[in-house]
């Protein structure tokens, strides 16, 4: 089984804003923002709908300085 090292606290990831250069905040998985219930669904189910390969977990990132938003794709590791 593959797991996301970022979701599971196994790594830290730093992303700098391409617009202003400030450090961006890394938030939850993209799939958890689909609707009110998506954070409660299994990863196996939401991964079928995200369009990413099975070894990628995409996270929302946000720059508090300039408001820029983006996606960070993290490679999953074998459990």
C-alpha cells in the first residue's frame, strides 16, 4: 500500500511562492476540498476521482503574503 509522507507526518515540505517568494502554507489533500463529506471518504475512493497517478498525493498550498494558490504533488511511498 502507498501512503503520502506529508499526510502521515513523515516529512516536511517547503514551497516558496512563485509570485512573491514567501514561504507558502501547505494544506490538506485536494480531494478533501471537493465537498463537505469528502474528508471522511477513504483515500482509495477519492483517489479514483482526482486524476493523479496512484503514487501521487496532491496538496493545496497558499501564500498568506500575496494570496497565490497552487497545488503541490507529493510522491507516495510504500508502507
